C-alpha cells in the first residue's frame, strides 16, 4: 500500500470512527432513557444503569456501521474532489478502480468488525441484558421494595417497608395479602430480614401481629407473633432460567438450532430470518462502499456540481437497506425473500463495480437540468431579479 493509499485509508477509517461514535452515542442516549426506571422505581445505582444500557451498544453498532462507512467514504471523496486531488491522480494515470483500493481495504476492516459483532458480540450483549434484567427484577426484596413506597408484587399482594437498617434488616413492614379469595391477611411487623435456603426465599418477620379476615365471619382473627415466616419464593427467583429469544442467539446457534428447542418449534421462520441477517451483515458494507464510490468517485472539476451524485448515492443505499429490511421481515414466512435479498446485495456490488471499472460519471439528465433552470428563472422573476444564465 503506497503513501496515497495509506492517506486515504487513514482518512476513511478516522471519519468512520468519528461518525460511528457520534451516531451511536446519540441513539444510545435515546435508548438508555427508556431504562431510567432502573434507578427510579427499582433503586439501582448509576453504575448498574450504565452497565445494562451500554450492553445494547454492539447491536446499535451493527446497524450503524454500514451507514457510517458510507458517510466516511462520501466525506473522503468530497475532500479529495474539493482539493482537486482526484483530478490530479486521474491525470497521473490512476484509474478509478485503482483509487477504490484503499476504500476497499477500509471496507474490509469494517466488514470484519461487523461480522464479529453479528456473530458473537451483539447476541452476547443482548443475552447479558436479559440475564441481568431478570436478576434485578427477580430479587424483589433487595431491589424493588423501596422505603416509604407501596410495592405491588402480585395482583393482590402489597408490601411496604419504612426503612432499611444496616445488616439487611427491614424496619416497619406492612403486608396486605388478598390472593386467597376466601380471606384477607394483613401483617404488621417491627423488623424483618430476608432468609434464603434450599427451601426457598422467606421474609422472616419479628415482633408483629397478623389479622386474618375470613369470608362469612364478622370479626377478624388477631394473632401476635414474635417470629413469622412469609414465603417469598415466587418472587425470589434469581433469574438463572432465562428463555433466550432470537436476538440472544449466537450465529452457530441460529445455524444449527436444536430440534427440541421450544422457541425454534414455535417460530422457525424467525430463526431463518435472523440467520441470514447475520450472514449478510458483513456484506452490506461492501455494497454501500461500491455504490457510494460509483456515484462520487469519478473525476470531476470543481465547477461540476456533485449534489446530484450525492443525492443519488443516498437514495441507492437507502433503497437497498430498506429493501433488505423488507425481505428480512418477509423471510419469516417464506425462504424466497432470502434469495431476493442476496440477489439485491450482490447485484448492488456488481453494478457498483461495473460503474467503477467503466469510469461512468453520474450526471443529471439534461431534461431535469432544463426544468431546474426554468424553475430558477420563474423564481427570479417572481422576486424581481434578473435570471442568471
């Protein structure tokens, strides 16, 4: 790789990194705000909040990387064209196909990154999010019960604690249990603590009283106790048995799912769609790079407008990605859209390479330019200014 190639390679990757970090940061903030209840309603720390929400970043990078690469290539080509470097390199005998080489190398780096994220990093992050979320929401006594708040753990079960004392001691406990339609139990205790053993999780209450209101009886049954165990096993599951969805599966798990997998038995089409999305993820950067360079890489003078080429490249890339999303959705019901998606992606690469090798310059049609000039002339007359040629 020569000095010019290294210069273009570094410029493209630097622009790619800047755009990727910027777009990912903006989108991550909007996604992270959805999980703000981890700190408000469940009392988690800021570190836990950032840890959980940051695990979604690989999935965001997977989607944003091809777009960031397109923007980086467009920026680099526009910089080269503005400084007339493309014209000089073309005059020196450097063909458009040869100029595409450093961009191709940068695309290979991005494709390797995307392949690793699609195969392992993104599913692993989503898997950790699900596991972590299950552990947080499942350990109710530690995370959900907040001092001074009434927490509804079940449809007809409400618990409130006054405060937390050192050593895991809970003070001022109130329990209203109406899960049994034949009776209502209200418990008030001075202190309590969580006890976990092989039999389950229990809230051991101390120095309190229990009132039981039974249907058909006028007066409640009042019992004072020194020590009482309230079964919380239903709410104390630590989330070890977490059912994995489609997004939490690694590439090899999508490629060869177990026949007795209940998720695979219910939605095999989504496994097919997710598998081919992961396989095509590292190929999209090549399609985006080829299309972008085909529209913007041809040598032009500084007097020639590049607006039409920029707009055409954006429409081509956007159309290809939207068509890919549509095929991915339809692939859930039929394997035919999968073939169409592969045909579109590789067809876009083929068309882009054909335009690059042939040195085709994308220019707006003469009829379109005449229509734009006439429109400009009418606008100029409307504001009383002479139309320029």
